[in-house]
């Protein structure tokens, strides 16, 4: 079949979602993202594409910093909540989703407790790309739990594989 351009991103599923979080003043916001990539090893740079107008994007631009956290398959309900509530509606979107966090070691960014891995990124630059804004972050710190020792041990880490929003967050295999 011909694939409609609006569906192209679904060809990439399943994908492991990350949670992009930012804080500024008393506001904390976060959103699941799958449009991300590691784009340079030296210097270490990562890129994330965010729909324009989103609150979490605005907060990350204001803070000029953001974190990326990987949550495992046990956090599907929290990820669903982060995807359905706008950060504009709640003072602390992570708390609203039942997620606890601490401040980063290098940057004032939220690091979600129970993450299997986390990256602290300062904003290197942003670029408008079509209807999205590409955030390119310089990775100032990164850590992972004991499931990672150069490669993931998938007997310990069960990644959440996102297959799309079909009225609710769906995964492979289905839960
Ligand atoms: C698994 C998953 C991945 C997502 N990936 C992206 C993404 O890469 N970029 C994006 O702009 N929105 C993405 N979204 C949608 C945002 O997470 C969602 O619109 C969120 O509520 C935005 O939060 P905000 O209003 O606080 O900015 C994704 C949603 C889900 C469930």
C-alpha cells in the first residue's frame, strides 16, 4: 500500500520511548518522546523533535536544559498520563503522573526515580523543522542502572516498546 505522509512515523514502530523533562522556577513538565537520536559521539549530542506549541518544549527552551530518562515497561500508566495531560495545566507534571524525581548532578533538570538510564542535556541549539522544533542537547552527564554494562542485559531490563496511540498507549507485546 502507499503510505500517507502523516503515517510515516508509524513505520518506525515499535520504538522505545524516552521521557523528556524540564524545570524552571517552580514548574516541572515532561513528555514521552520517540522522535530522538544520538547524533554525535564527540562532542556527545542528542536530538529530539518536539511538536511546536507544547508546554514541555517551552519549558525546556526557557531552562535551556532538559533530561531524557528511560523508564521500563512497568511505567506504562505514568507514560500515558504524561502523554495526555498538558504541562500547562499542572504545576508539576511528573508529580501529577506519580513519578518522583531528583535534580540532576550537573544540571537543574529532573531525573526520574526508577529510570533505567538518564541523560542531562544543556541546549546546544534549536532548529525549526517543518511543524516541529528540533532540540539538540549537549550531554553533560549520563548514567544507567546495573542492567547496563556497555550493552543492555535484556534479562534484567524489559524495555517498553511503543506501537502507537490507539485510544490508549499500546505496546509490543500487548499488555
Ligand atoms: C510514546 C509516545 C511518544 C511520543 N513522542 C513524541 C515526540 O517524539 N515528539 C512530540 O512532539 N510528541 C510526542 N508524543 C506526544 C507528547 O508526549 C504529548 O503531546 C505530550 O502530552 C506533550 O506534553 P506537553 O503538553 O506538556 O508539552 C509522544 C507520545 C507518546 C505516548
